[in-house]
């Protein structure tokens, strides 16, 4: 007998949800941030080299290069720290390269 008054519930595992969030949202966002930091750095290089006589442009170009390098360093540092934590504690089931998490291996 089908109960028409109870709502239908779709069950999904936490692993599937986390994997899809990583794949669809976080990984593209990380790639976008790396690209933006790189573009910011190279724009600073272009600005620095485009007019060597203009000190204001050189200063602005230096600032753009510095902030681009800081952004790239922070993102790579987080990636490095995540790798160290995963390898130090022997955490299985997390693959940052693929963006997958398998909580059944914890």
C-alpha cells in the first residue's frame, strides 16, 4: 500500500554530495583564482615594462606584481599544507588532485 500523505524523500550519501560540490564548485573556483592571480601578476609586469619613464606606472606595476605573487603563494601554500596534513596523518580517502572524498575510508 502506498501512503499518499508521506513525502517522498530522496536519499543521497554525504560522499556523493561532497564530491559533487568539489567537482562543480570548488575546483573551478580554485582554477579561476589561480588564473586571476596570474593575470594580475602579468598585468603588473606589462605595466612596469610598458613605460619605463613614468614612475607612477612603475610603482603601480610593482604593486600588481607583488599582490599577484602573494595570491599565488597563499594558494600554493594552502595546497602544500593540505598535502602535508594528509600525508603526515595517513588520511585515506581524500584526493586533492581529483577533488574526491570517500568518507568510508576514514
